[in-house]
C-alpha cells in the first residue's frame, strides 16, 4: 500500500514492502480498563487472551486503502487504531481499522482477524512531530446505522500504550520488526456493545497542529450463493 507522509516540511511518498501486519491487543495503560474490555468480549463469547498485551499476525495483503470492504457475514465490525510503520528508522503514524468477524471470533480470535481486510488512511504523520503532545491526540470511531452515524469509540491516545512501548511488546513476541506494520490495539466500546452497519468511520485528531486523519469505508456482505 502506498502512503503520503504529511509533515510540516512538506509531503513525500512511501510504499513499504511489508512481510505481514501485526495486530496488538489489550494495550491500554489502565489495566482496569483492559480487564473491562476483556470482560466486554467475554460477554460475547470471546475467550480471554493467553497473554496481555496480545499479538496477532495477518497477511500484508490485508492492509488496504479505506474505501470499500467486502465481508463474509453480517456480524463484522471495525476498531479504530493507530498504525505504526518504521521507515528506515523513522517512526510514522497512521490511522487504521482492525475490522473483525465477530461471529468467527467466538471460535477463533486469530481467524476472525485474518479473514477481514484492514482498511487504513493513506496519509501518515511523523511521530517526531507528535511526540511532545502524543497523549492529547484524540481517536474516535463511528458506525453508520439507519439513524445516521453513531459514536462507537472515543478517547485520547494517552489511554493506550505509546508507540515505543507497543513496538517493544510486539518485538518480545516476534523478534525482528523489519518490514512489518503494527496496529496499536483499540479503545473500549461506547456502551460496551458491538454495533454493525454498512459504514465505519475513524478519525485521529491532532489538536496542537490542527490536522486530522480519516479512515472511512463502506461495508458490503457477500451474497450467500450455493449454500
């Protein structure tokens, strides 16, 4: 996937040759909130992770530009997360959605993640420009329903582990992070319930530099043919 790096000095293009994508999970700084999120998932039949934070691998081909997503069932949902890329030693930050098959998740968390594409915003920011106000960046997710857009997740990045800490945790699991994209893990759900709909939108707001990343896409269920 090709990205545009947006910085105060201008723009440049990057197209990393990724081996795979690693999805971090349960990465909240507040361990009580992490336990609450695990309990939310348990209420939906999702087994607790073996380790916290957890790490899951998906093929690099699953990382796609946000726009339109085709899924296998009616119970799939996005999760707003920040994306971490290491571009020759420089950390780049993006916005993505860990879209997941919630029905399959009740049987296998890994397969529920591997079966869905992972939409991402095509714009990246340099972490060096964000580091001094990182905790103030605001992440928000909305799901489109019959009544319009409903807030699904919302909070500041200060509630999640920092990019450096996430990379350290992921590295402990897999070793080398060369040519790997990392998803950050996500925020708790507003109201604690999954919501499904034909559209998903995530935003990452930088209140200091006055800019925003958007990851928005439509969701279409494959027709049930031949069953």
